[in-house]
């Protein structure tokens, strides 16, 4: 609709208001049906919104029926013959035997090791891949997988469908995922959510820096350091996750009971 209002021409383009030089000729239907112009429009931001939406829909649909799950991060560059690879296989197997699905980035190295351990133990082995400039496909041990274009959509799936994070030795990507997890727990976006750093020697320098520089500088509190669990033992890591899951289940039962009891008490008091 084009009209004169206060001496100005305006056009209502769906929910968008356009005026003066911002008005485009024609209608949406006309541009759809009456043109076979360049395909650049599929790369514009409004179209990307639909792609982003589709990634969330696909991810939610794929993962909604997972059992309790643990997201495990680690380096794609971990060699198959490295002790960290063997630890990843052991961790994936132990989590599967404890009844947890495992979710990794689906790549090689430490991610492959965890997927392999879970798959060999008969568990649910999930891989959430990402489109990268260099070729990287989902590893052969992923039994349920999806590839994402957008990191932020992928990160949402790691958090939404997991009850814990285990961070194995890794580089920038692993550090990014670790600090995002810690930030979400610190700000109570997720609760009762253990973040476990596996590899005492590898992570000890980072922990020391947090204690000796970040904490004294007033950038974090003592309680924030308690969000991090450092271990070198697969059984200890799994036990922490099991305990947290039991605590979460008990708390949920209490919250549900209070939600039911509250209206009953109010109704009784009103009599």
C-alpha cells in the first residue's frame, strides 16, 4: 500500500515500513512470480534467518528424544595412538554404560575417541558437525549426526540436550566451548550442570592463571572457581555426572511437588 501521509510517500511492505528513497518498486508477489533475476538474494540476511531457523528445527527434531546426555569436547588433532585418545574411548564407554548418550562435535581426534567408546559400548553416539573452510566430515563412530552452518545454533544443541560438559585437552574451539559453558553456569542460565576438565597436567596452568591473576584482579569470585571440576580419572568424572543427575532429579521432584501443593494450600486457606 502506498499513500500520502503528512506530505510523505510511504509503503507498507509486510511488517516493514518504507519511506522516500527506501521504497522499492513492485510488490513481493510480483518480485517472486515475475522475475528470474540473479540468485544473490539467497545469501542476504533475511534469507539467512530462515536457514538459521531450519537449523534449530532440525537440531531440536533430531535430539529431542535423546536420553540423558553429556557433551564432550576435545581436540580434533589428538592422534589415535595418543593416551588422550585412549582416555576418550574409555570416557565414552563409561558414560554409555552409565546410561548417558554422548554428544561431540563429530570430528576426528578426541571427538572420534568419545564417539567410538560410546558406540562400542552400545550407547547413543551423537555428532554435531560444523561447516568449515577445510573438509571435515562426521567420524565413522557417529550413529546419529547432523551438520550445522552456524556455530551458535550448534552450541545451543550442545547445551540444551546435555546434563554435563566434559572438556578434554584441546585448542581454541575447545576453550571457547569450555568458557561458554562456565559462563552459562555462572550466570545461572543452566543450573546443577557440572563442568569437568579432564587432564590434570594439561589444565593445571589455566587453573593457576585463574587463581593467581583473574581472581585477585576481582574478575571472578571464589565461588566461580568451584564451578570447575578437575580430574584425571574417568570413573571420577562419571561419578560426578551421575551424582549431579541424581541431585537434579530429586530437586525436580521437590519442585513438582511444591507446584502441586501450592494451589492446594491456597484453596484450603480460602475456605
